[in-house]
C-alpha cells in the first residue's frame, strides 16, 4: 500500500457515494510530477538555469544546427504568450545564452539563436536531467517503461493541441 491507496481508502470510508477510482491514477501522476519537478530543478540549478530557461534553450537545441527559431515558433514550442517570450529572450540574451539575428527570409523578422555558451549550458543540464530521470524510472524494466509510456500517451494526447492556462 502506498499513500494514494491510503487516501483512496479514507475517501471510500467518508464518501462511499463517490467513485474515487481516478485518484488511483491521477494522484500518483501528480505525486510523480512533483518528484520530477524537484529532479528538474536540481539538474538545472547545478547549471544556473531556471526551468523556463531550459525549456527555451532545449527548443533551440532540438531545432538542429544552426539552433535558431523565430520567436513565434519558440512561443508554440514552450506554450507561452508573446510578451512572456519577449521577456524570456531578453533575459537569456542578457546572460549570453541566446542572441537575436535578422531573419534572412523576412526583413522585419528576427531569429533567436543559441550561443555556444547556451549550448554548453543546455547540453550539460540535459545530461544531468536524464540521469535523474533514469533514477526515477529505475524500479521499472524496459518493457514496463514502454507500457507506461504507451498508457500515458493515450491519456495525454487529447490535450496536446490545447493551450495551457
């Protein structure tokens, strides 16, 4: 029995009229998310990065060489508003982790580019994060991890195109 089993049992006792079955899954997902958030923050702090900084830098890194995207594409990749993205790019540029370049295909547009320092930070933070994530999944073998990933994909996919609020 884990803590969620105890919570569910308590709800069955005090509110037997409610179907609390979703708690069996979603309360565990919530608890896991808290552990993952802690692991992410530890991995990023070791590289002087905030989670939002890591999100922007990884979006640029995943784009492939020359590691640059338009601000609009970055907004979609990181699910933030235009004003938020402008603020984030400004702060990352001040730290020397990204720079802005004119978009050769749009005279009025700019591209946000990962600098060598930004690439170094994000690569090291990603390696540390993956080490933490491997530790979190250590209790599951490869087949169990694949099955869990498949089930979570089914659960999450309807939300993929919905903006976070």
